[in-house]
């Protein structure tokens, strides 16, 4: 099933089960991509609006916005259902978004997930703990509810930092003023302990808010020095573009909607890099061993390598359409296409998980 930009409310209340997918074996090579000089292997295809990639040793898990997790193990590709305690809402940019495996996943089979739901007539997002069991996933507990959501700008990226804390990006939910309100969880990067509590050293008392003034951040990554980076979508329309890569510091205000691009205001932080009038819509990011950022882009339809020192972007992969996520694992680069989200031009085999050579 392909997900378009329409309202679909899915209640995943049936027992967890799984289905086999058509897939390409890991060892089967694919022709080199001459546009960017890269070759790749297709690890999975015909994915349904995939969103994020996770690894348990050599097993790969991919979240799909319609409410599944796809498991890729030893060449076998299986779509697993996710049973949530509140019905999933798939609307616009919402749905079942980021996942993050627990550090002890190999023993606990637990993961954190971020998803959209509806309550009291409002579109919201929540962070929950899942467990893989009986060929599917079941919700164990909820950590955070009521994160403002909407047809657009739900954020949704989850990541565990080098401090062993769980971070999550939230969008402004289409109400841009919320990004400046530190009492709202919209337009923020949030931080919590792995058991769902507010860390004692968070910048705002009794609050998950770690940084604010974000429009719609969908990427989080850290370098070897522990520096934290995020990717962020700039404004639509006129002006457009001004997509950002930010160096994130605790408690700082990154300006949306008061400033964009190179505009300055006291107490607000300018991006490390911004695209000017050109829109690329950066999503997932990763830091390579040389400290450069790999950035998957949606409108840009390229995988870029960004040098934080020279502030230069260089295309690594193109010609595969919209790209949602990128991960490095055991020195290899994995890329997730996102052509079936209603905004792309999918091929018969989209969407795909690619392993770059």
C-alpha cells in the first residue's frame, strides 16, 4: 500500500504477525550509478513509505510510516506489524516515524518509537517503548504524550546520544510560534533518560526541552568529539529554501520563526550551514569517520557529504529520487529512499534500502 497525502487513521489492534516481502538478496550487485560515481546493493525493495534505519549487529530494522517495521536478516525481508495502545494516525507528514533500538536490544528486544495519533480532535505525537515478540512488535509503555502534531512538521527522529540519553526532534506542527515557547514541546529537540524521565541537567527545570526555535528537524548525529548536529527544513513559499545544518548546544534558541538564514538577533543561534534560496529538505544525517556529515535530502534528491570546516556540500549519490535516512554501520553506508510518500515519483520497486559500495 502506498501512502499519499490524505488522511488515513489506522488502528493496529490485531495480534502481531509478519509477512514476507519481495526482496533482493544482499549479495546481488546492482549497476553502478554513473551520476554520482557510486554502485550499490539493494537490500530491500517495495517498502511502504520507510522512515528510519536501525541495526542489531547484522540485522536491519526499517520503520514504515503506515505502522510496520521491516526486518532484514540474512537476506530475508519480513514486514512486522506494530501493535500500539493508541491508534496510529497517518496524515500528511505524520504516522509511524522514528525508531531507536535500546542499547540492550539483543537481550531485551526493546525499542523506542515516535508516532502520530489523534485525541480530542487534535493531531499529536507520542514516544513509546516497543518490544519485538512473536514475529511482531507490541507497545509496553508510553514515555511522552501530547507532543503537538499536524498535517505537516511532526519531526520524528530518535537517537541515543553519547551521554546515553534519548533525544527526539519535534516539528512546530505548522504553528510556528510554538517553536519559541519553551513550555511547548513543539519545534524542539527533546532529551530524556532511557527510562523516560527528565534528566536533572536539562536546561529548563522539569522539562524535556534541550534546544528550541526549530521548524522541522529530522536528523540527529554526533561526531567523535561528542558534538551534536541536526538537520532542519527551512520555510516554504517566499522566501523558501534556507534549510539548515545546526550545531546543537544545550538550552540554545535556533531562531525559528524570528530569524532565518544569516539573519541575526541577540540570543539566537545561526545555523552552521544554510542553503540560501535553494531547498533540499534534509532528513536523516550521519557522521563519517572523518567527521563529515552525510545528509539524505528529500527535495534535493541527493545524498550529500558536508564538511563542517569548509562548509561545503558534495553530492555522493543522486538519481534515486527522494532520500529519507542514512546510516553508517561497520564502516558501510546505508541509504533509504522515500519515493512512495505521495511527493515522489516511485518506480515499480520503490521504496528501497541501498548499501553503497
